[in-house]
């Protein structure tokens, strides 16, 4: 089942924001609610996106996966708050983990990476990432039983494929 996760998440975002805002208000959250809502949205988007890639969950609609994860994220958030309250003076702002500003940007990057992996294959992805980690061409050539020149050409072509996929998105 092919999902258009980003479009569905964008459609659900206003309702998710209202959901989290209402929950934070009911919980008497004292921190910056707008920031907390954004962070809860980000956590939801990441978890729901990961679940949307699982074949075992193909029977669920994308919307349903998003809302299931939103409820899980909220439960996890409240569980962390209750654990902190039991041990020390509660600082609710410290419960949220990742203050990255744009959850959709992160999802777009993840989708691009998945498309690139699918296009160049597992071995191609490994070669490209190892080269990005500064593994010398000579070492790669030895491991993949080819010449250093052939490995340079292969890395160049893998980069072209990745670049084309990224250009297509723009």
C-alpha cells in the first residue's frame, strides 16, 4: 500500500495541534504550550512515519496510524511527567526531548533517504554512506573486489542518482 504520509500529516496537523493543546491545558501544563505542542507533533510525526513503513500495518489507514501514535506520544509524555514528579521538583520543559523546529522537514528527508536507498540498492547505499564517512576509495575497492578507479566511478554514479532524486522533489 503506497501512502502519501506527508500530505496526510499536513491535513491532520490542525486537529493534532488542537488535541495536544487541549490535553496540555487539562493537565495544567505550566510551560510554553505552543513549543510543547510543536514538540509533541514532531514526536508523533516521526513515530507514525516509521509505523507507516511497516508492512504489518498496511491494514491501517495513514490517518489512523497518526492518531494512534499521537495518543501514544501523549501517554509517554504523561508517564515521564509522573515519573519526574515522584523523584524531584517537576520541570515540565525538560520532559520533551527534541526541540527541532520542523517535523515535516525531518519526514521529507526520511522519505528522500528511503527513495534513494530503494533506487541504489543496499550495497550502493552502504558504499555511498561509507564514502561519506571518509572511507578511502582504495579500502572500498579492496572490500568490493574492484579497482580504485572503478570504485570512484561507482561512487560518482551513486551520487548522481541521489542528487537526481533530491532534485526531483524540489
